[in-house]
C-alpha cells in the first residue's frame, strides 16, 4: 500500500489556528501559499507566476510547537500525506479539497534564521 507523500515550500498565508476536534483531540490548521517563480526571458528578471494555496493540518506533538513557533508570512518546508476530503455545502453541492496531513514542518532557512529550543 502506498501513500501520496508531498513536500511543499511556501509562506504561511494565515496564522496557525489551534482548535480541538469534537472528540477533544488538539489540531493546528495552516494555509500555505506557494508561488512559482521564473525568469522572464525578455527582461531577464525574476517574476512571480501562479500561487497555489494548500490547507495543512498538524496533529500530536506538532500542535503546540507549530502554534507557538510560526506566524503568517513565515516561510516553511512541510512534508506530509496528501489527503482528499469531501464535504457538502449549504446548497447541497458536494465539494472536494486537498490538504496535507503534516508529518514534519520547519522554518525555511533560505531567508531567515531560527534558534532551536527543545521541549
């Protein structure tokens, strides 16, 4: 049996949102924006392409660490399982979204530094 594993680099589009499921399990939700960049052949300059927004959820030990460590705008590297979730909206239409069930997340260090503090 195989899983759909994905690694995504992008910026947090929202602050992490910590909440609890109906069963009392803690979860932190994230929205990550990843923008394609390429060099414009005519100008030789870097330009932004399309932006993809992906929802991500953190469970277990990640919940508190993510909620305390990351904020909107922070650049992150996320690895996890790609999941499809379906739901029905008010008008009765069925919708589908993809989200990452995060197994690892960290600050991207290309443009930032961090100080590690172990729990």
